[in-house]
C-alpha cells in the first residue's frame, strides 16, 4: 500500500500516519520527494480497509500496489533513483560506462586493460576474481589475489571497481576491495545471498537470471531494498531462449519496461547477451538508444588466449571506436557519456 501525504503535511502528521500503519502491522518505508512525502506500507493484508488511513490528517491519497514488488516500484518512488559512488552518478543524465576483462588473469593483464578503460573515459573497471563456471574444470578465478590486483589497477587509473560475489562467505572479503557488488545471473534468486547484501551499504548490481521474467528480476532487487540497502541497480544481460545463433537473447525491450515499472537504474551487458564480439557494438548502440543508464563491455587485448569468454571480448581499438559512437548516440537523445 502507498500513502501519499499532502504537500503541506507537518512532521507530526506524518509521524501519526506512520504510528497508525505500524499499529496495523505494516512495515514502513518512507520516501521524501521534492514536493511530497510518500510512505510505503509493506504487508499482506487483503481485507484491510484503506479508509482507516485516508481519514488521517495530512493524508492526500491511499492506494494499493498490485505488483508484488513494492520498494522497487515507481508507484512507491516516483523519481528515478540516482546512485552516487564517489564522483560517479548512476541513473542520472550521464550514461556510465563499465569495461574490463571477464576474468582477472594476472597483474600485467589487468593493469594494461585498466589503462584502456581509463583512456576511453569509462568510470568503472570490471573483472572477476571468483568465476562461476559451468564446467568445474574451467578457470575459477584468482580469488583474493585477483581482488588485490583489480583494486591496484583501478586506483592507479582513478577508476571504480565492480566484481562478482558468489556466496555469503565472500561478502566481507570482497567488500574490502570493491566499490560495487555484482550479483551474477546464476545467483539472482539466491535469496540468502540477497538478504545479506541487503545489510550492506555498497551498491549492488543485480544481473537478470538466464530465464527470469522482469517481475522475478525486480523481486530479487526487492529483497536487497527490503534489507535496507537502497543502492540497487539492474543489469540486462540476455535471457535463454530457443535461439542458438547467439549465446543468449538480448531483451532490449526490458530497458524501457523497467524504466516504466521501476525507479531503479538499469544498465546493459551486450557482451554476455550475445556472446560474440561482432554482435556487441550494434547491441551496445541499441541499448544506449533504448535508454540504458550504463553499458558494461568486456575487453581483452589477447582474446584468443583469454582464460574465460574470449569470443565476446572486444579488442581495445574496437572498444575505443565504439565509445566514440556511443557518445554520438547519447548526444542525440539528450544524454552524456
């Protein structure tokens, strides 16, 4: 249920509304906008009479939210959420670029590629230290040593870091090195992990599961928001369909749908969505045009010998050229990159 207060509602009136809602057993989340305060009342109470709240002083409107996700719904939080990470703002007019290798392989590799990322104007360096692989025989990542390397490479080039967390036990360790937790597609519905990330304060990027609906994806974000962490954004990385000409099917339409249904920022990962480097640039261009708040690209200067996902990694020169193209598209739709 959403309670919209009058523009001139006093603090005492707002507190009285909250007191009544808590008395009825609702969990309260307050959102203060530029003109109005909105209270989200969370709880399953099918027969609750909303008139119990609408009659209170200072209340303008009360209505039920029919979607199962409440905190991530635009009904609860009308304005776009803007996540501030040091000097980077995600969800505003600036389109944030994230780039780097799939896996951190060694010191030379991550420092070389970090220089390319910084040269391009991107703000965030990506790279996996713990890799969830389909085969147990594939490269599983360097672990803490990889975290130290990507942190050092990012700091030297004045970049932020995003890296994947796979299990609860890794949160404390990864928190020491990263600026953003990445929740991978395979863990989108790892509810225990979602709850623990909700207790953190660092931003969490929730990748869409390989067969997840948009509603299921938003419900995963809801777990983190409900835990108290408001710094959540989404990543469309393709879903599994019957098509086999691409690694996944890039659901470009998810970008405007999420913007309509939710206030959370959404970025696109065309590298995982397509799985082939010649398909990455056109899908990145399309994602910017569709309204993505950021783009995440995998790059590698020796993809044939990459330890993971070489076929989808762009060569540095191709990546730098793509960045110039994306700037033109961003400018055409009134945004910056």
